């Protein structure tokens, strides 16, 4: 029965997330003072520019806030169902081929347990994502420094001296060559 409540809560969370995403998308394309004379293409470029110039950790924090808002919505839904005695009514349902909870409190505790499992999973997920983001930031910073060093070599006509390059610059040139091919 816990699997059924988990699936139900996941579907409820997905529905909430879908509505939230739709509203966020509508807000991103809403009227902005001073842009009435821009074409649709120019407006779209403005939206894209706003999302690509943000630090990775800020984007992660924004996503985490949205996901925790979904968990808050689930907590509110569980609380509301409990206040309306929905779990007590569910406990009255019987099925001969299933083992169902017999009391409303059993349903409540099962839903709370699933909610806490989702919460802990979300904490672990975002902790891992933060660790990856910090690593990505360091790597991007290193690549940016290598890019600047390479451009400097090109302008000074010393970019062919691969033997004297630091290992990070050699690695950057290799990866850049692979991705450009």
C-alpha cells in the first residue's frame, strides 16, 4: 500500500510541478515595460540571455526552492486530507485480496512516512547536485583561464610550443580540438 501512496504523491507532485512550470513560463514571457517595440525574436533572445548569464549555484538554488515548494504542497495536501477526515474514510474501504490499513491514523502515518522519504531523497539529490555544481564551477573557471592563456599565446605567436604548456592548458587544447572536430 505504501507503494501506491508513493506513486499517488509523485503524480500529485508532478501535476503541481507542471502547473508551476507553466505559470513560470508565462511569467517569463509576460509584458515588460520598455519592450513593446521589440520583435518576438528580440524578446526571446532577451529571455535566453537572462538564463544563460546566471551562476550555476544560483540556478541550482532556484530549482531546489521550486522542488521544496512542491514538497510543501504535498505536506499541505496531507494536512488537508487529515483535517477533512479523508484518511478515516479511506480506512473504511475493504478489499478481500489486499491488506489495507484499518485506521485513518495508519493512512496518515504512511503518507507522512512517504513524504519524509521524498524529503530526504530531495536533500540527498540536491547535496549531490551542489557537489557537482561546485566541481563544474571550478572546471569552467580553469577552462576560462586556459582559454585566456591560449588566446594570449595565439596573439604572441607562441601557440605551437605544446611542450612548454602547463598540463591544464594542454588538456584544454585537446578537449577543444575534440569538440571542434
